[in-house]
């Protein structure tokens, strides 16, 4: 079936002020990932173990409507603005994917 769909991607690096140990960071990172998953994203942590107060995430959503992907990214961006952590950086994009298979 030929068609197109849209992939929304957001990446973010967060600073967890209250994290003192890897266990603290894991708990906060799990909370972020769970919130993104509950919004319909697939999520991966892509951080290194260097700083227990920082964590990086990549999250992806796929829809058949571009505006839906954009809306999901806007909601995710809003969720990433939280008093629980500081957002060091983030980026997002929507890409059109064409399915050429019959």
C-alpha cells in the first residue's frame, strides 16, 4: 500500500538538580520517559554515565497526519519544561516518510 506518514522526533538534555546518585538520576529519568510514553512516544535514554545530574533522551512518534505529529511534539516540549529539572537543550523535527511498497 502506497502512502505517507509523519515521524516526529524530539531530543532533550536535562539537568536534575536534586540528583546525587545514579539511583536518583534513574528515578527522575524514568519519570520523564514514562511521561513521554504516556503521550504516545517511543523513548530512549542516550546519556553517558559521566554526570549523575544530566540525562539525554530521544523520543519518536509516528502518525498519518503531520499536524498530529507537530501537536505531539509541542505537548512533549511543554512537558519537558518543568520545575523538577532544568532543560539544557532540546530540538524537534517532523519528517515525512513515503511508503512506496505495493
